[in-house]
């Protein structure tokens, strides 16, 4: 899978991001974020390019990409729904929301087959007083119940 950009290659995106951060300490994480922002994910072929650019082993780069849950190996769906699983939201019913998503055929980390929606779990959205909280396409929702989550999963994100 090669994701097209200006020069038509994942390598070009990675090399530009690496060059922009070359002089920074700990540049791998900002470069991974930049690659994902431009491509929608960190594709497998980016691993070797990053390893070469930073004089790291492929295993080292792969370890970082797979350790941090923020990095995706495949592009997310058109709608990204993030369910908070931190303690406050758990105490207020987040597990019900995860069960609701699973019943809809979307466990955390999965994308609907039609590419319409991806469900992710996060461990704090900073909205603890209004839990359980969900973020859909960058918009934060508090006191989400299963019906509201269903609407968000169906792409109905109006207030």
C-alpha cells in the first residue's frame, strides 16, 4: 500500500517529516505524528524509511509504532469515535458504551467494513465531570448514553 502525496510515495512523506525534525532530540515521535497526520496512518513501508532516516533498527521503530495506541497502521474511518475508558468515565458507565459499540460490530480499534467509522479507546479526554465521555470527529460529548453513542456511530453528530 503506497499512499500518494506530492511525490507519490510514503518515502517522500517520511523523509520530509524526518528532515523537518532532524535536529530535535527525540524526533521519532513528532515525525510519526507528522506522517500519520499527512497519510492518515503509519503504513508498514514507513518503518524501514524511518529506521534508515534515524539510524535505528526496524524493530526499534516498529516497537514505538505498536507501543503507542495513537498510531494506526491503517487509515481510520471517515468518522473517528473515541470512547474514554479512564477511571471517572468507567465509574459512570463507559463499559456500557464499549459493549454498545461491540454490539454494533465495532470493538475498540476496529473500523467498519465500509470505512464509515472507526472506534478507538482513550484513557482520558479531560471531561471527567461529565462522563462517560466520547469524542467524535474532534468534538467532545459528555454524559453519553448508549442511544447517543449509537447516533454517533451512525454519523449523526448534531447536538
